[in-house]
C-alpha cells in the first residue's frame, strides 16, 4: 500500500516537473493550464499527459513543410518556359532549403547536447582530478569540493540571472534581465545572439557549462588556504560582475564582439573563450594569489603534488572534454566544428610534446606533470583560435604554448615570488593571452570565410585583426584585475579570505568539510 | 630472546624473507618506512620547482629469535640484503623481555 502511494506521489512530482519544463514553449497554448490542474489525478492519467506534453511541439514543426507544399503553383505540371515557371522553381527551392535546414537540426542539436555534457565533464571529474592530484593529500577534498560545489551554485545562478546578463539585450556594455529565470528561453532556435538554429535551451545550457568551469579554474591560485565560504561568495560575485559582462562583450554583441560597429579596435576573434574564460580566470587567479598570500611553509615545506596519477587522468579528461568546449562552440555540427575539433587535438598534442621536451632538454627527464600541463596549455592556447586557424598553425600554437607556459610556471613565478599554487595564471592567463595574440596571426578566411585573415596570411590587412586581439586582451586584463581586486578587498574586510593558520596546517578537508580524502581501514 | 630490526632496500625484501624461512624463522613483521643515513636523498622537480627529498623509502623487517639463533639470523639478513652500495640499510639488535602467543597464552621462546 505504502509503495503504491509512493509511486503515485512520484508520478505527480514528475508530471509537475514536466509541465513546468514545458511552460515557456507553450505560453501561447492553453495546454499548460490543463496539465497543472490535473496534477493530482490518478497515476493512469499520467502517461497520456506526459505523452501529450512531449508531442505538443512536434505538429508545429512538422506541419510547416506540408503547408508550404500546398502553397504556390504545382511545379510538376509545368514545363520549363511556362509563364511563372521560374517563380515556382524559386518557391520550391526555398521550400527545399528550409526542409533541408530542418532536417539538419536534430544533428546539430545532438552534437550540442553532447558538447554541453563534455564541457560539464571538464569541471568534475576533469579539473577536480587535475587540480586534486596537485595539492597535498590533506587538501584534496578542498579542491574537489570547490569544483563540484561550483557545478551546483553556478548553474543555479546561470538560470536565475547569469544567462540573461550575458546574452540579454543590445546594450554593448551589459546584458539586461529580459531572460532572468530563463524567461523566453525555449525549444525554438535563433533567439539568442550567435545561437544559430539550435534550440535556445541548448544554447543556454551549453553556455552555462562555461560559467561553471571559469571560476573553477581560478581555484588553482588560492588552493590549500582559502576559506570555503569566501570562495563561494567570491565565485558568485565574480560570475555576475566579471564573467557575465565579458561574455556579453565578446559573444553577446558587446564592445569586444568582432565586426560590431561599436566594438573597440574592431573587436576580438574569440571562438571558444580565450578572453572570456581563460584570460579572465587566469588574470583573476594572479590577483587572488597576490592578495591572499603564500601558503604557510611556501618554499620550505614539502609541497609536492600528492598524486600525479590523478593529475594525468584529469588532464586526459580535460583534453576529451575540450572537444565539446571548442568544437561545440561552433554551435552546429558542420565542417567548421570538424576544424575546431582537429586543431584542438593537434594543439594539445604539440603542447604535451613541447613542454615535456623542454624539460627533457633542460634537466634530462621528461615528466608526467610536464606532459599533462603541456597538453592543457596547448588546449588553452587554441581555444580562441579553434574556428579560425588550420591544423598546421595549430601545431605551432600548441608547441609555443607548451614552451611559453613552462617558463611562466617556472621562471616567471619564481621571479615574481607569488604562490599561484596550481599555476592557474601560468597556464590559463599566459596560455590564453598567447592564444589570443596568435589567433590574430594565424586566423584565415580559408577556415572561416565570415571573418578575417591574420598577419601571417595578410601582413597589411591582418594588422588590424592583431591589434583588435591585443586591445581585447588588454581590456580583459584591466577589467579582470580591477574587478577581482575590488571583490577580494571587500571580502577580505567582511568575511576574510584565508582559513586560520591552525586550519591551514590541519588541511582544508578536515577544517572546512569535516572529512578526509583517504581513509585506510 | 633478541629482537632484530633490519632496515633494507625494497627489492631485497623477498630475498631476505626467503633466506630467513630457509633458516627456520617462522614469522616476521614488515613495515614501509622512510628515513636517512649516509645515503643522500634525491631531488624532484615539479613545474620547475625543485624539492629535495631527504627521507628515502625503505622496508623495516622485525624478527624475534632465541639468543642461540641470533648469529644465524643476522648473518642470513646480512647476506641476503647486501649489495655493497651505500643505502643497503642497517640491522639493530635489542634484548627482548618476553613474547606471548595470544591464542594459547604460551610465553617466552615457546611463543615464537
């Protein structure tokens, strides 16, 4: 009896969820009102209801071609040369084009949903393992928790206001609240800037995955010493105040959008987030590392990575997830997506080889951490360029990222004396900057005819593209540095940034979460 | 009774165990340990940051035997664990007051 009751309650909940989920799409119909009033009905009615809800939108899309066929003269009964033949032919062609587009939509949508899942996979387990392996074992859960909690909190934030602030409205500086609570984010395509034909829901959830991983990348800078509560508040404010405007500037038709009239220096070529994701997080990470200070015992204590096996596996997961990140950023499953996929792979490969090689040459051994870091550096570097460069330049970009980031993480960090614990700045800040600049060098219209050639292909005309890239980098640097600095100063005064010395010595796992990463019984 | 603590190289553990059992030793306790003596540690490099690792990992074998078989046990370990290179380890011998077999309550050498 109890079990039956449970099932009935479960079904009602499911039905409720289904009707809520379908609400935006059905605003015009009267259907949702019926669906919600009947939620208390018996379990038997549930199946029909859910079927109805699911099949509702189908007639709308499948009817169109049928209607279109009925319109206009019948081409089959006409001969070439008949009056009105060319008009009929044109009408038919337009119909066919529309039908073909509709036929391609499931393919695009399938790839985009898969890409969204791939990008989510980058944060946990990808980044969580990559970062988790690099800390001491008393802090492994601290890092994993930062990643997995951000998956939750940033997603909620994205749905409430984040998406709207990033993609709502035409104001070049900041989005609006038109789409707050996902208002108007429906199963229909073409409603958001650059979203193409895929459902706006798909576009929204894909972009939401970027909103998760970007603050998670910053965690590498303050690992092993930041208060969890402050980290959560910081990520929420940072997401709203830094990420959303930047995302709006570059992808929402704002002041860094390529080719927009109001764009600074012509705007930036940023295919998948070189400026929005990597430079913003990397530079903010540096500010974090400088303001929060070094870890206790930095330079004297044994701070070796506690499990490089995790780190290597995490790097592999990031590499795979990045296919969704970059090739998904085409927002369609087409030739350009294939190009983005291939150059992403090539750049990662070249980065892994170059970083490991430079260690091999300078100190006689190629390291696992070097190969893993090099792959990530190559991936970061190709991110803005994925939809603009060819595979051979991608090899050059990846190889240079491996070498430049190696020096950023070893020499630059040592010279600066800051404790960017997991090299969020050294890999993402430096690699992202290098990638943005090299995009202005290697971009070619052979890959993406809608955009421009870089200086490598067009030394005179490409200069403006390169300058646009550099201006975008500088704008992102200044905005991220100033914004992060202010946020951290306020949080330092109100909540405090660091855990106490005692808590830091004990480790974040126990002091912040009351758990241990490893228990051997 | 004597207690022998032998700190040896990891890859010599099997040899030592086999040699001791051949000489009639029925039990021993093995622990993973870290420490240093004359063998210097090594350096490790992570993204350009160098760490000096002073504590070298070794295996500690604890064996208890009668006073009479002490020399045999020590010689056996010595032979089996020796490579002649720095870092072969050490053997420490201490007097042991008593030993008790928990199952039966037997004491002294009978409990070995």
